[in-house]
């Protein structure tokens, strides 16, 4: 019940008030584990992507600081979010992430690890690619545009969902992690470039 109420409120806020535009919902597999890999500009990103994925609930790894606010903690838990300690290997969070994938759930991980306040994409960390390679889970690249300015609106606000990148289960060596990160980063950049070209001509 909590999820349905939160979902209805956020749908109204994002689609009616902020005029959120979503592309690529047809690219979301309707069953089975996936890793959702978006760029990160704002604390608004998880709920924005949550409403964009209208048929599946994404279980996010999110910094534990967000859970210190009782209301925000309750709100993001409605979307299956669980805390992760930053700056160290959080084995509890990793076990939870593996449980979500084993259960066939979508797992959301921001490859940049933190919000990137400037234009463009930041450096990708190893977490997303390592989990994908360890488990052989497809990665769905997602581009979020315009969230950086929220709650103000400057230009278009959009969530663009790319086609899944198939991943073969294997040992996550540094080389394989870097290779997968480059592929996913390229897909996200491509989604952004193609959309902005259409919007601005």
C-alpha cells in the first residue's frame, strides 16, 4: 500500500508538474535479474528512475546517510532501496545485492558512485561491473537528463533507458571490469547525445 501511494504521488509530481519524458521502456526485461546503471546528478535520480521503470521495482544500493532522515528513509525503502557504507567494502550490502539478483530483481547501482555536479559523466567505479561479471547479469544503461537542477526546471527532464548489455559470467578482473565500464559508459553517453541532438536540433 505504501508503495502504491508513493508511486501515485511521484507520478503526479514528475509527469504532471515537471513534465518528465521517458524513452525506452520497451527495453526493460519484464522478468529476471538486471542491473540498472544510471548516471548520477541528483538525489532525485532514484525516484525519477523508479517511476520511469513503471513495471518493475528497482532495488537500489544507496548511501547510508540517506536513511538517517526518517521520512526519506521510509520513502526510499518503498522502492526497495537498502543502505551501503561508502569508502569501504560493505559486505552486508554486497550480500543484499547478490540476494536481490538471485531473486530475479532489478538492482540499481550508480556506477559513478556519487553525484557528479558538473556536465558530462564522471569516473566509473568497479562495483557495478564487478557484480555484473560475477553473476552474469545483463546491465541496462540509463541516462538521466535535467535532474541536476531540481527542484527547479532548466530545460528538458528525461529518463532514457537503453537496450540491455549482455554479460557473460566470469571472474571480474581489472581488465574485464574496465572493459564493461567503458561499454556501459559509452551507451549512456550515446543516449544523452542522441536525445540532446533531437531536442536542440
